[in-house]
């Protein structure tokens, strides 16, 4: 659970680092790059421990990456609707569900 929490926090920071500047198109590109790097540093402060803890608790690297991608999609969906005021369309939901199915295949114990 600690891994999931840390990955969620790291993804919130990274989503702002990657996409937050889209709301501030009047800023110089070098400024948004610098701010994004500073935000990304905070993301790494949560991402690296999350992966270390998760791997020590028995998750494989592929499983950690799958968890991270699913969390990223959830965080991004909320971010794009609430912060960027974009519409969430049905085809986005279908695409996200298909990617989330990867979680099932990554964690299901196959005989």
C-alpha cells in the first residue's frame, strides 16, 4: 500500500511537470522547462523510494511499471478534466480500460 501511495504522489507531481504548463502558454519556454524540472525533482523523491520499497516487497519491475502506468492514467484523467478543463470522452475511457487490463494480465497467476 505504501508503494501505491508513493507512486500516486509521484504521478501527481509528474503530471504537473509534464502538462501543467499547458495552462500557461504565455510563459517563456525556458521558464516552463525550468519549473518542470524542479517539479520533476519532487516526483523522483517519491518515485524512487516507491520502486525500491515495492521491489523489496516482491513486485517485479514489470509489475511496478504496470502499476505506475495505471496510476498515471487515473491521475491524468482527473488532471485533464479538473485543471485543464478538457472533456473526458468515451474513447478515452475505452483506451484507459484496455491499458488497465494489462494490470490483470501482469498480476494474474497463470498455470
